[in-house]
C-alpha cells in the first residue's frame, strides 16, 4: 500500500510539472536575422536603391538589451542621409523606430517575420504573450503602428529625419 501511495505522489508531481511547463521552446533571433528583417522591409519599398544605400550590422545597445539596433542611410549631399534608426526585438522580430514609439509594418516585413518566427519556434500564442513596447515607448504609452511606403523623389520623410 505504501508503494502505491509513493507511486501516486510521484505521478501527481510529474503531471503538475507538465501542466506548468514553459511555452514551446524558441530561440532568440540573431543579429544577422535582425539585419535581414530591416533590409527586407526597406528593399520592398525601394529604399535600397538610393545612392550609396547602407545598412549597419545589427548590434546590441546597453540601454535596451532586448533589442538590436540597426542604422540605415544613403548618400545625400544636400542634407541628412538618414533613412532610419531601427530597433529589432530579439524574441519576436518586431521592428520599431528607435527614436519614437512606433512599430513598423509592411506586407514584405510581415511575411519575413512570420517565416522567421516559424524558424525560431515562436508560436502565435507565444508571440502574443511576448510582445512588448519598443525602446522609446514610455510606460503606458500607446505605440503608433506605421505602414511603410515608398520614398519620395524629394527625399525621405520619416520621424527620424535630422536625429542622430
């Protein structure tokens, strides 16, 4: 009888551990994957065709360790060559403007993010629970959701223009 009781307790403990298990395991995205997300987003809208387009390697910034920072620019002899300072969340792959509370979206970016989340093992349910505000969002601030579009001939207009 004592052996049956011990077996029952062990089975109950094992069942409780299964019920309290962590969400499906997933990995963080790499700096290269963060860079590719930003490149895909900018390429779809023609930004990569600007003269001397460049996109810096993704890097971690001390004040926002959950994000990779990626800077995009181009040659503009008559003004700022800034396309944008971007923040890529290391778990979800969401792309934000670094300097304002705005998450970026576009059809090409959404497709790339979905494929990346699948590769990293991030389920839709995990994604919903892991979402968090961008690095420039204040506590309780509602982030803007910005749909990207093509640059104009007169030059890029974006929230980061002139900031650096």
